[in-house]
């Protein structure tokens, strides 16, 4: 059986229950080594475009303005409930949601150096200077216009890096925010934007800002170190010898600091204990009143096990978790519950099974954080959105820790754990800040700097194992999920090889791009020899095998999909300061089911005689996209309605009469809802004279007055939750003319697109009474007799 090369394990992948420093999160990314070398981001200005920053936090400098860590920024919203009320910006970037503060801490947060090394917090670039741009108030909403304004303000403030953990469904590289971002990046400013949190929606679900070609789309991996609360566990073997170690546990409510009790497992069976505790305990079960009961998670909710144990006096419960990422457990109100790692649970049970005992002492300061090594560390998070973009270009670019990340927050609490590509994105911004602090940024290297650093970071990616519903070391995660993999900051700063910015987008079979090149520059003082190889990642089917008319959703199944690649024969050598170009020729993998749109990807590994190893991503679709995606609309769409709340469903095969009476009682205008399986570049809604058919079609765009063409419809720019048009409140001229461009595919989060046509045409006039033929795109003839 052919298998893909497994992903290498990272530095922290150890089976150890003992607590570790919370700063050990940085070991698997190489940031830890840079910190040890004194590279901390000093002198670099990082813009955080988000909900604002709680700059009063001690780990964020405790103040705002020159001389503080948070030196500047701009409030674009105010402290109100925009968009429900007007914007009212002031001079304060105070954060009322916590999201921006959490992001800021990941970039540059830092507690006192005198703090216990186990509990000391350090962001990626703790000496960097922050600028906050507040684009949300109390409501979790913003728009492209506000984001563009914030990016331009950051540009005017001459920042080195912009990070933005905001986005929405899109997947097109040339929408307005993306275009502005690309132009700013072209001046040398490094930009990182979140790839999105829609991993359960399947592939080709690109986000908005991160789809820009010149910015990083950052995916998320699980943290290698989960932050919990500390306790001391004393292990006493059957001979009476004891040792005490500090362990960590996750809990919403801390155990009392006076707690010092024996830990008693419900069962010593480590092989079939998952369901133990899911049923009421049998009569005669000993009391747990003076102990801490240890239960294994699984088989039912921990709450059920806790209630059953509570019936026998167990007011304190620890669970250990073998099956999933450690999380704060949901507890029973009359008892306290916490979760420890599977390794800790196994060590406790093994000792007790051998005749020993274990005591838990919670007298340590429960407000101080402690690190717990996660067995799922450095795996892709299920929530991280899966690319590529609608035009088959490669996104995301790189991954960083984003699952269960501990960072700064608001006053109550001042620290918290959040998950998302929102947390991974500022991590990469911090890596960029570390590089700039040592080598300089756009002021030293010019406008091409962001492009050069972008490839240094992309090519640093370390492969991670497949993780999307299932975890297997037999497959490497797809480029569509994690880009080249987990960022390695040591490579970014230490390697002497520079690659030109390349993403080998192979496209589909009808537009297959077989030939690709990369320029390899040797910045070392000696001649370096380079070799090239293929490191394939897992492939997957984009469509559901049980119903090819639908996209495959969570979980995707990994498959072997390996292209044949002609590489530079025997590699080549490059002299000091010289550049050579490597050429590659790809062939589409064979034997795949094109009907299911198989997506294949991986990396071209570039290895040097100096021991350097870099990656160039490739991705392709082993099918003719236009042929296989011949029906773009989801089943049952477009759906046409009219009347108040769209209560009257229309049959487009019959003639339909509209009066365009916009009164709240009538609402007699067409409302069209549609769902699309793939992003649509252009959506038309053309109006022709009655009797027109496609035989009269000549070329696009049609010309008003020729071949029966009347004009294009317009769509009313309704708000998200607007149910009806109110003539007393709303303006019928608040419209956008068709064609609409850059339509994103629908999903659970964005279930449908809705367009209201109030009778206006694209030239600003209203349609005259009469009979017409409507032609939406994809072409579908609908007769619309209009009578007043």
C-alpha cells in the first residue's frame, strides 16, 4: 500500500503529564529560540485592526500614547451599537469585546520578568509597539468600507505590520478590501489576515481580506501547550517512596486552595473505561465524600458522570481525556469538576493499580496559569477554513497556533482562552515583527520587502498530520487547509536561502498550468548545492460521493493523490550572492473520479547542503471545473417570491404579474433568493423585450436598444435582517446595478443570497409597464408580464 510521508513531530510532542511553562507554546514554532537570542521585536510598529485594545492591561503596558506599548491608533466607530446607530468615533480605542485585546496580547503582550518562569506570559514579539484601529463597538460587526479606512490609517501611521483577525465569506482575490490590501502590501508593509473558521463547510470556502494575493491568509493549529490551573500531585508507590509533581487542570471554577485529598479512580481499567459512570452507580458503591474521584471522559457527557458520582458524595471530580482536545468541562452546579490530560490520568491509575496512592493538593495559587502539554498540539484545528479560492489560486498560506490560546483580555477576566484563526493570525504578525526587528523592514529593503518576507514565512512551513474529523499520521494535511504547514520562525530569520514568491497553482484540467519556476538566491558566504523533491499532502474529494450534487462537508476523507513532477535533474549549485532558476513540470494525477472534483496538493521541498529545508506549495483540481460544476445553483434555487415577508412563492415557468407597489401592505415586487455551490464571478439579471429568446443573443455585454435588450435590473441594498421595504423609511434608489460580481458560495453561515428588484433599471430609470422577458445568470428564461 502506498502512503504519504508522515508529517514530522515537533519539539514539544512528548508524553509527559508534568506541567510546563506557558511560554513553551513558542517551542514548536522556533519563536522560543529567537527569544533566547534576545530577538523580541523591539522598534517594530504593529497595527491591530480589530475591536480596539484594553491598553490598561498591565501586560499591554498599562497606558496609551507615546512611551507606552500601545502607542497610537484610531477609533473609527465609537462606543455605541453601530450599525444599529450612527458611528460616533472619539479619541479612545478602548475595547468593549475583548477580541482585539486578546489579539494584541498574542502579538506583544508580556508579564514581568521577575515572574515565575512557569507562569510568565510572553507574546511572539513582546517588545514590539502596538497601534490599535477600532472597527467594532459593542456589536460584532464591521464592513469593508470601515476596514479599508482602518488599513489606510495604519498606512498613514507608517506601521511595519498590519494584522486583522476579521473576515467573511468571499474567496475572491480582487474585491475592494483585497485590492486595497494588495496595494498597501506593495509598499512593503506586511499584512496578516485570518483565513476563517468555517472548516466544517468543506473546501473552497475562502474568506474576504485574506484572499488578497499580497497578504497572508493564516490557518490555525492547536496549541501545543494548553493553559490551566496548577495543583501538586504526590505519587506514593507501594514501597512508600514519594514524589511530588505539579500538574495542570482545566476548570471553570477552581478547586479550593484548602483541598488536599486522595485521588480515587472509578475504575483501574484503562482499556474499556470510556462508558464507566454513564449509568447510576450500583448500590454498595463506596462513598467518595473525602476524595477526588477520577473519571475517564467519553460515552456520555461529563455532566452525567458527575451527577452519578455526586449521588455517592463526590463533590470534586477530575476527568481525564483521551479522545479530544482538553477543554474546560461543563459542570454540575452542586459540585466542582476539572479535566486533566490523558497522560496524567494514566500515570495516576497505573501507580494506584500497582498498589500506590496519589494525593491532590490545590494549595498553589489558583489564579496563576500553568502549561499542560496537549497530545493534539500542532494539529490543524477542525474549524480552520479550507481553501482554495474560487479561481483555484492557493490559500491559506501558512498556519500558526490558534486553538485554545491564552492571552490578555478585559478587566473581568483579565486573561482568557480563545480559539480561531483570529488567534493564529497575530502569531504570524509577531513572527514578521521579529524578523523586522533584526533585519529591518520596508525602510531598509524597499517596497519589495513584504513580498520577500512573505515567501520566507510561507517556505518555512513544517508539515502537519491530517486532522479533519479524524487524525492520522499516514497523511499530511492539505495545502488547502494549512498552506505549507506550521510556521517556523527560526527558518524565517536564520536561513540564508531566499526563494522568489511562488505558489504553484495548477488550476483544473481544462486550464492546467503545468510549467512553474522559482528563483533560488544563495545569501550564504559559500557555494551551496540545492536538491528538489515532491512532498505530497493528502487529497480529498470536493463533492459528496453519496450525492455529487452537493459539496462534501465535515469531515473530509484523506486520499492518495500524487502528481508526477519533473524536477531539476541532480539539482544545482549556487554561488554566494547568486540566483538560479529551478523549473518544474507537473502532470495531473490519474485514476481519480473527476465527477467529485478531487483536490490534490503538497509542497516542492527545496533542500540545501547547509541543512536548510524550504517548501513551495502546489495545488490543483483533477477535473474540468466548468464541466463538472455545470449546475451552480443549489437544488431548489433560485427561489422567487413576492408579498409581505416574501410570503407568496412564484412559479417561474408561468407568467407573473408585478405592479411594483412598494407599500408595506402590498410589497409587490420580485424577491429572488439563491444559493450557489461555488463562487460566481458575475451574476446577471438582464431584461429583454417580450418574446426574446437566446437565438437573438450575440455577445456580452448586450447594448440597450439592440436585439431586444431593455437593460439590467437593480438590486436593493437591504440590511441583513430587513424583512420588508418601508417607503416611509427606505429609499428605493438605494440600489446596485447588475451584474453583481464576486458572489461567494453559500453555507450554513451564509445560507442564501437575497435580491429585491424594486423596478429600477441600471441606467437610473424605472421600467415601463409592459411585457418583458427576464434572463438571470446562469441563463434561465422567466416571463415577467408587468402591468400597472
